[in-house]
């Protein structure tokens, strides 16, 4: 099986749950979860190579067509934490290390050339490559000299949206940012583990975006739409014109309109309106800001704001506020 087909599948961090697990000053820890193990998709090789279930109940399996490797992790009694951060130094040439972490994920950012086998699949690592290995998976390193890498050992929770990424991939232009994030995490680790955990999660988000989405339900978003939505979010309270947004995104007005509708199902104007009203609903339900102040989300005319609330949210601003906070507000995400 080609090394490039070796992937791990996990759920990206989406929520904060256990502040006491990561330290004071952070209201919760983020959690990722992997997709369920399905023995019907495994080949003969997986039965030989997959480790036995540990306390974390982690597996690594290979699909029959050789296109994916998936993992499963459930540890419902704990939040997501960093168990260790550091700089690993190995070698000399010819030295071999074989080991696994029964209950922890391994994140490594490499600064050297070496041969690595993950769960029976061989890979070549080189400076700038990054790996994310599930718990209980045996790894085998054969070094070619002094070998230094940044590492994080993680215990992951059980909530999020499934994503699949290669177990080993090149960071490309993201290398400097990833290196900076992990070094910041390392510097924060001794005294502020909560900040260190946040830095590691930021790095994991970046790693998850290094390659195109692999889930059948995921859709690649055109760069112009990404640029347009970023500009809209940054200037949501200002007057926004579609031609101006299109120019900033590097496409024509009509082309952006087509791309936006394909990606979001809405026009650019409709998207702006919906985002403003989502933010307004959040402020009405979660804050004590005056209604005129809430209207500053981008509809400064109070009468127009009242009409927009009734039309888009189904109630007046006062009624929305009286209804209290929603179970989950999307405006702040």
C-alpha cells in the first residue's frame, strides 16, 4: 500500500467542556473524536498489524482498497489535555526505536530525515513533515543521524465533526506557523498548561487543513468564497457592496455570485443579511446591550432593524431578548 494512503480519522475540536482538566483561566478543553471502527472494511493485513484494544480502545485499520486508514478513540471520562510537550532528540545513524503510546495520540513535527513505520505502513520523513498517530499504534523509527523533532502527546475527548487526514504529510508553507505555534505551546507548558493546550489545538486545526477534505460529505470551498466570507466577517458592521467584496476576492461580481450560491446556497447579499441577524440574535439573547446598540451589527436604522428581526428571526428584538439564550449560538463561532 502506498504510504500516501495512510490516514487517520478524527473529529475536529468544536466545544469546551472541562476547565479543570487544562488549568485555570480557560473555560473548557477542546475534544476530537474518531469515526467508529468497522471490521467489515479491514483487510487481512489489518488483522495482523492492528494493536490490541487498550484502555483507550484505539485501533488502526486499513480499507480493502488501500485508500484510507482510520482510527477510533473514546475516553468519555476525561477532557482533552496535553500530557506532554517537548523537543525529542534521537540518533545516531542506524539507531532504531520501536514503541507505542497505549492511551495517547502522538503529534510530531520533524526536522530530520528518517524512516518511519506506522502500524505496519512505511513512510519516509524529512524536515517539514508532520505526523499524527492514534493511541496504541506501534511506530518504528530508523534514524540517519542526529534527529530532533517537536512533539505533543495528547489525550483526546469525544465530541466533534469527523475529518480524515494523512497520518504523515508535508506542512509546506505552513511550516513556520506550525513551528511557532508548537514552540509557543512548549514555552507555556510549565506554567500555563491551558495556554499550551490552546496553542496545540490551533496547530491541529492548521494540520487538518493541509490537505483537501476527504469525507464524502465535505466540499472544497473556492478560494474566492473563502476570501469573501473572511472579509464579510471582518467588516460585518460596515457598509458592504458586492463589487467591492468581489474585487477583494480577485473575481468579478457575477463570478463571485455564482461561486457563493454554489458554496452556500445564498446570494452574497443574503449571506451578509443572515450573518448580521445571527449576530444580532446572539447579542439580544446573551448580552444586556441596548437594542439600538445591537442594531449596530450593520443595520443602524432602528426601524429597519426591527423589520429585519421580524422578517428574518420571526419576532421583534424585544421578544427575542425575552426568549432568553439559545442552546447554541452560531454567531460567536
